[in-house]
DNA sequence: TAGATTGTTAATCGATTAACAATC
DNA sequence: TAGATTGTTAATCGATTAACAATC
C-alpha cells in the first residue's frame, strides 16, 4: 500500500464515505475540479479540516487549482477499498434481510450478495427477492467454498452473537450487524454495528431537548 | 425540564441510546443495581466517562452502591424523550419503507406509524405491511390533521430534499432520513441522516487498511 | 507575474481518562 | 465503622480550526 501509515484518526475514517458521496455527485454534475472552499460550503465541514483529512492519505490537490474531481474520487474509492469486489452473505431472511437484498445501491458498487441464510424451516428453500434461502446449517460449508468476505447479520438479537462467532471461525473479514444488539469479535475481524433505533432515539432527544429553546 | 442545561456534549448524546439499551438488558436479566465499573466492563467504555456522562443530567447514583437499574433506565428514557408517544409517517413504500413498517422494535416503544405515503400510482391505495399507502399529494392535509411529529424519508435521493422541505413547512419536528443523500433543514427541525452505505464503506476500509498488519 | 489554493504548522477547543475527596 | 463507589476536578489526549508559507 502506498499511503501514509501514521495511524489515521477515527474521525477522518468516518468522514471518508461522505467525501466519496460528495465527489460522486460532483462527477455526475460534470464538475472537473473542486476546491476545499467549495467542498466546505457544500458539505458543511471546515475547509482546513477537509485539506487535512485528505492529506492523511497523500497530496491529491494542486496549489492554485484545487482537486481534480475524478482523481480525488478514485483515490478515495481506492482508500476505502471500493475498487475491489466483495462476496457478501446475508444471515436472516426477515424484514431487514429482504431490505438489503432489494437495496441495490451497494450491490452496484462491487458488493455481491452470493448467499442468503435462515434457520426458519418455512423460509429455507424459498425464494427471497430472487435469492434462494439456504439452511443456516450449511453456512460453514458454503463460506469455505465461496470466498465470502463480508456477512450481514439480520437475525434477531438472540442469535446475533453466536452467528458472529461462527463467522469469525470461518474467517469472514467483516461483519455488518443489523441486529439490535452489538456483537463483539476478535481482533482481525471487523464489525460495524448498525443501530437503527439509536438514530431515532437521538432524533427524539433533540426534539425534546431544552437547549434549542434558548436561541 | 429539571435537568442541567449547560450544553450537553454531542458525544454524550450519541452514547445515551447505548446506555439505554444496556440498562434494558440489565433489567431483563433482573439486575437491580449496576456500578460504573460493571458498565465499563460490559460496554467497553471508560468508567469515568460513564459517570461523567450520567452526571450531565443529574446525580442518579449513590456512593458505595452504584446505580439502580430501573431508576437509571427510566431517567435515560425520560432524557431521550422515550416516555412520550410519537406519531410517525413513512414517505416512500419501497424496500426501506416496508422494512420500517415491519420493524416492530421501535413501534413497541411509543413510535406509532400513522401513515404511509408514496407517489407511485401502482402503490397508492394498495396495502403495505398492513398500512394503506396514501397519495403523496395528500401529505399536507394528512399531517395538518394528525399531529405528526416524526417523518421517515424512504424515497430515492432525487425526492428526498423536496419532501424534507414540505415536511419542514408542515412543522414536523424530526426527520429520519434513509435516502442515500443528506437532507438539510432549517433550525428548529432536526434530521438524522441514516447513511447505511457509509457503515459498509467504513467496514470495507478496515478490511483493507494496512494498519492492523502492524500488530 | 499575480491570484488562487494547497499543504502544514501552531493555536484552540472539546472529549477522554486518571485521581481522589465526598459520602452512602 | 470499613468498604465501595460515586461525583468532580485536574491532566491528558485527540480533533478542529486558524494562519500562512509554499507553489501551481
């Protein structure tokens, strides 16, 4: 890898997808160049911060000009690892599982759903959004034969951790967890716990917070 | 409101749902008390941080004892505003809209789905997970008559901002945005932009990041 | 060259952690 | 009372912002 390895701050990593989305929109609008000042205005981030963030990974800009949109977009895609293909499986063919299967915005980006699993006999063997639902008992066999990198857990809370443990043993690299509980894994495997309800609670907090009544 | 109004740090607000979930689990397990040390161990947060966070809102603990689980849980529920009922509408009866309609873990908590809207004539009038899909043209009439506090935007990106603008005019208080773009609103209205893909990108970054190869 | 904008350092701000006195 | 654990202050750490020299 050719980028600077002085540990990247967590806050910077979390902003990368936002930069990526922004640059994709710029590209769609046919914009060839963008300055940190324009990005700042459009994205609501400080311009210094943007330049500093990007410089964690190398000097992609040019003084007096700014950044080339296609160049910067592809650099960030590469940093995020979006230039590769990933085989993904979905565990749990309920609501959330179905939503992911039908949600094409990431499948178009190199994340390929290669298998769907469930433990419910009523679902196993059935068709789910075009995918065959496999018996969870065949997880080990399937993963070891299909180069699965990422697994999305869409099971109830009660099953989430034990599924995660199985996935870790199978050397899946990343777990995208939608169960309403956090799962933990050993170092070397990575988890993103998506807590949908949490964002609703925060919204609810703000609606009720006394703070904004001061302004 | 009886809690301390010295601006609550953003980082604290974002941790509140996590405390809430944890305490709910404790309560389910019949635990009557919990110390910051135990919370620290279970949640992976620093004990000082936990005590400091909770003290933003008042002294809920007792020296030598810790915190009463039911008391602390209900205090946090109240701080988040989860003791109230909220009427919610869903805009967009596609994948994500359906997933929300069927996702009962928040409906059981006082968030009541009172209406579902779409602009697609094939969907309008149809049944979606037990809800009648209404014509988006009737949004204004409906909202003004049904005390709607929160709206979940589950439309494509192209429609999200204009829907948000209409919701702001209708004085909806909170917008829970699932469209894969951020929407902006005037002060006094609150938005939570749920960027599902962002968490997948971050996961992808970590899988590829050179950092962990040093350990 | 003159103007614009980056890359980078220094200053500020906010969040986390350690330490311990207060107190149940 | 002795032990435990909070509440809170002080120290540390990390992230953001301002400023400006470098340079296209």
